[in-house]
C-alpha cells in the first residue's frame, strides 16, 4: 500500500487546527496504543467524524476501509488513499479488502475497524460483524478497544462557543485466542468479546445488547491481555489543543 506521508501529516495538522473550533474533545487512555508494531483499533461508530477523531491523538498513521464508490473518480480516489483508506465492496464478499487489511498489519501499521460495519443512527451499539474478529485472529495483532460518544450530536455549524462535547476512551490492549475452538460459533464468541470490550468504555445508554448487566460477561479464555504499551502522551487531552464483515464485507465505516 503506497504511503503519502507528507499529505497525511498535512491533513492531520489541518484537523488539529480545525477540530478545536468544532468540538470539545476529551481523550483518555491514548497511551494504550502501542508506539510501534501492528495494532487494530476497534470502535463503536456514531458519526463520520469518528474516523478523523480516533486518529487525531494517535501519533501514528492510521488505515481504514471505505466504500468502493469513493474510489471511482480520480480526485476522490487520491484523497482517500492519501488519508490512509482502501476500498471495500459492500454487499458481497471482498477478499481483496481483507487481504489489504492483513497487509497493513503485516507492515506493522495501525488498522481502524468499526465492527458494527456502519454508523448507529440510534446511538445504541449495533450487532457486530465477525470480520473484525477474523482479521484479529488471523493476524495475531493486539486489539485496542475504543469507546466514543457525543459525536452523534456533531453539527458543522456548532462553532465556538457551542462546540459539541465528544469523549474518546482507548482501552487496554488484548489479543484473541481460539483456545482450541473452531467454526462460526467460535468466531461469534470472539466477536462478542471484542464488542463487550468496546461497550465497557461507553455509558450504559450506548451499550445495547453488549451491556454487561444483561449477562454479557466475556469468556475469559477468549481474550488475552496484550503487553502494555509505554505512555505516549498525557491520558487526558482537551480539544482546545485538540468494519466490515470480513466474510461478507457488506458494510463499511465510511458512507
């Protein structure tokens, strides 16, 4: 995957300048993102702004899947590629997208996945798609769960001082382990673990079916804590400084 590092860094600097005018961002746990090596960031999804905001405080380039339609015309295509995106076809199996995701991880880079596959219009977590668990299992990469909320209320015209408050929490890294299990039911169990790790970082009203109070305690044998990354920066930052189903690839984070 070709990198456009200068373009990416330029756009990141622009985002660091613009977003403080639009949102009041509270970030915690960003030190949980490893400073190097492959890592998968998995998050719930509420708004298109989730994509740039998740990577805003991460001091590494992030990559994510976007619907194939965005890559059909040259200006849009090169913009998304420059931002670290790669195409995925919705509504059908897309082995190329899965291969590209695995190549990102093999290259020791950061992959962002929204396991719900699309934005939740009710703020409650949607049922996850097993693709994220499949990629995590096949790659063996550590997974950092992310909970984001408040972005569902974001409006472009809410400028200072009416900025939208948004909270992003990066959880403790973990890796998935099959523990001898095989088949679709095991993959679903792995996905449930992943979704519950995300839900733990959200207020109860966002958790939906993954709320632990509803009996969703994770099977401990399916998740193994990953080696803790050294702190990269302060745990809490204010914005004043500012998924895909791998087996069917039928939905994606950018719409």
